[in-house]
């Protein structure tokens, strides 16, 4: 198992070193926020998730020990769980019978570029597990092994999720392009 | 690597070989310049280009500051907890020391002898010289 690049920093955070806290926020906040924004398609909710993720980091830093997963993998898992809590809450609030494809009109108008908005809508339109896999491998640039560990699935299952996710995205984007 | 596996990898990881599994990158790079390899990568690359257009804005200063303030509160709270825990631990150690000291004093200190001894008529320097109770019972 290779060395965890975050281990020493997390140990210092656990010991209450304010400089280490700043370094960890600078290193992880952009990744956590990007993950949450793409999972939820909502910048404000993603910011709430990022704050909650850091509260968990502060709480566990002093006792965090590397098991099978790296700190980054653990942080991604925590963030994804928080995103799932929000997605579940949304489903409970809206209706019991949610359509597979999200309503484009319900998504925030945070991205000025049309292409980006189309991709955002398409990502929200695919199954959450497929979305997770694509975000982790494509946007978060995790290796297949790291992404599979984060999703707690095999590498074969990850590849299957990625293939199906990308195929669904192509279909949605082609349809959206034809409509637009 | 055959065309089938190459296509499967491109379908999963996209047209950029840097995202492919490390163990298969080399074999993929050998197959990539072929006509079929080029067509497969080109097809996957179209979706990659669309995905690339979806950039996320960097975290704002407000969010950054809010997270750091929460961290400060958490660290202060932790320091207080450590202080109290250390105080309780010291108090515990002190209490344990007191109990151990008391126990030691009880065990080590010799039993206090009376400073006077009441002699009765049967007592001698060798002990009680009175009639032996057991022998008396046997004689009966």
C-alpha cells in the first residue's frame, strides 16, 4: 500500500495545528465542493454539504487511522453520503414517484454557458450511481481502484457503471441537442 | 489488447488514455494508432469534450472563511474537553494515591499494643498456669 499524501496533514489537524487546518481546507475544499455541485446540481446545497463534510473531518481527524482506504477516499465517501442524504430528502419532498430524468427547469441557472448547462442537466438525468462513477473517475480524476474503493464495489462493477453512465449521457445530450 | 477490450475501456473511461487503468494503458497506447483504435478514441473523445465544458467554480471566500471559523470553534471546544479530561485524570490519580496510601498505612502499621496488662491470679511469665480446661473435661 502506497503512502497516503494526506496522512501527516490529518495528524497535525488532529493535534490542533491551525496552519494544518488551513492547508487541509485549501487542499480539499475545491474537490469536495466540485463533487457535491456535480452530484446535486445545486451550488447552494453543495456548499452546505461541503461545510458538513468538514465538520466530520474536524470531528474525526484526531482518531482517523488509515485502514484500507486513503484519507481522500474517506472524504469522498463522506461527501457522497451527505449528497445522498440530500437527494433522498428531495425525493421525499417532491413526490414518491420521481421521474428518472430531472426536470431541466428545476435546476439552478448557475452556469452561463449553454454547453455546461446541458451537461449539468444530463448528469442529473442519469442514475445517481452512474453519476457518482463518472464524477469520481472523470472529474475527480481518481484511479479505477480508488473510485471502486470509494463506491465500495469491484473494478468490474465500476466499469459497468461508467459504460452505462456514459451511454446514457450520450443519449440525453444528443436528444437535448436535437431539441435545442 | 484486442479491439473489443479497447472499445470497452474507451466506453468506460473515455478517449484519454491517462484515465484508463494503469495496467492497461501501455497496451492501449499500442493499439490506439490503428484505424480502429483511432475511430474508437475519436468517438469517446466527443463526449469527453462535452463533459469538459462543465467546469465548477472555485469555492468563494465566504465559504472558505465559514469553514475555517467552524474549525476554530471545534478546536477550541476540543481544547476545553482535553483540559477537563486532564483535570479529571489528575484528580483520579490523586484519589487513587490517597486510597493506596491509606491501604499501605493500614497494612504496614503494627497492631497497637495496650500500654498496660491486667494480671490475673493464674497468669505467670509462661502464660496461664490455671487448670487445663480440656483435661478437666477428660477427667469427668
